[in-house]
């Protein structure tokens, strides 16, 4: 086999390997779609939106936040982050965005929503998970951490503290 053919085979093998690794990565680490649901009456004046992704860790964070507020007169709407394009931030007293850092960046729906809603950033609490736990978008005051069970209580306490302040002011 000529040197050129060997190089082409090597390059083709590397490209094929990278393709399979990217498919494996997406299948292993991609987030599921979170189920949408409501808690309490939409007639309440206080409204809380939680936009999240489908994972056990993010589900635990969401459930803990809901349990904290469900006895209050607060309407809570939970949606997948893919639905953020349809969300008007002024319809909610507070918004929580729970997402993972994917492929070295935030999901596009989160990035677009944060950019679109900058004038309302004081109403938004962002929780970002990543492999090493420190990734977040520039200019966003996010709660960051790894998706490990031992981190959930600390992250949720920080989020609840911020949400209490936001809900008292709206």
C-alpha cells in the first residue's frame, strides 16, 4: 500500500473513531427532556417557573424547590429548557433555570433565553452543572456544581435563598 493510501486510511479511521465517540458521548451524557407540569393554581399572583432538563439530579433539585414552595400561594410551572423560547419572563415573579454544561457550552435554549431576558436578570436564578462543577456563562451569577447527590443540598439552599429574596420583592 502506498504512503498516500496509508495516510488516507489513517485519517479515515481517526474521523470514524471521532464520529463514534461523539455518538457515544451524546447517548451517555445528553439530558432527557423534562416533563412539563403545574403545581398550585395559576390564579395566584406569585408565579415561579422552573426550566430544567431530564436527569435524576436535576429532578431532585426541582422537587426540593417545589416542596419548599408548594404550601405557599405560589403557582409553579415546570418546563423543559427547550420550551424557553415560548416563555415571557414578565409573566413570572421568579424563574429558575437548571441546566448542564454540554460540549463546553450551555445549551442553546439557555443561552438564547438569558440573552433575551437580560433586563429581567434580577428575577432569574441559574443552576449550572458541569463535569468539574465550575462552568457557567460569562456575566451570569450562576450557582455551579457537579451533578453529585452530595452537592444537591448546598445548591438548592443557595437557590432557595435567592428565590426567597426575589419573591419577597415581587
